[in-house]
């Protein structure tokens, strides 16, 4: 049986997948009651599994009339995606953040499973730590270059 965080994530993705608007608005308390857990467990799932690297934007307002709004970020071929990813990546990219982003790109069918595995292996700390003094900087530069090339229209395969 899956753990609580997995069940909450699965539920939120299912509800989001059914939303015609591309986003959902929920109350943290409602989710906590639904899953018989503390609101902090909901926060944990949101901060670890609904990140920008994974393709989500979470807006939160606390208090009596508070809400959670989860937006699924879309990918577009017109360069906005590339700019967004460059902003998300920044000048440094940890292995964990890189893996989350790669998994998102695989979900969106930008990368095949094989490509995702290859890129993850190249970005591994065990590889980069041994050859460069700043693996996070190299990983960010490589990811930006990969994304720039994936977004090109003029590639004939």
C-alpha cells in the first residue's frame, strides 16, 4: 500500500487532471480531514511534489478563508518554456532539482524514458563531483543547453 504522501499526491493529480480550467482550488483543512492527517502533511506534499520543476505552481492563502490553488504549468513551443526553465534553473542546479525537472519533461513527453535516464546519469553527483569544482553550475549550464536544443524547430531527426 502506498504511503500517505503518495495518496495525497495521486488524489491532487487526479482532481487537477479533471479540471477544465487547468487549476484547482481547495482548502488545506478539507484535504487534511479527507486524509485524516495534519495540515502540515498537506504542506509537505505540496512543497516536495508540486514544485515548479515538476510543472506546478502552488498559491496558498492561510487563515479562515484560506485556500490552495494548484496550477499545472503548460509547455509551449514558442520559447516561453525555455525562458521559464532558464529562470527556474538559475545559475546552479542540484542533482535533486535536475532529476525533478527531467521527470517532468519525461511526463510531458519532451524526453523519452531513455533520454531521461541518460541525462540523469550524466548529471549524477558521483560523476560531476569528481571532475569539476562546481557541479551545480555545470549542471545548470548543461540543462539550459539541452532545453534550448529541445525547443528548436529546425532539428530534423
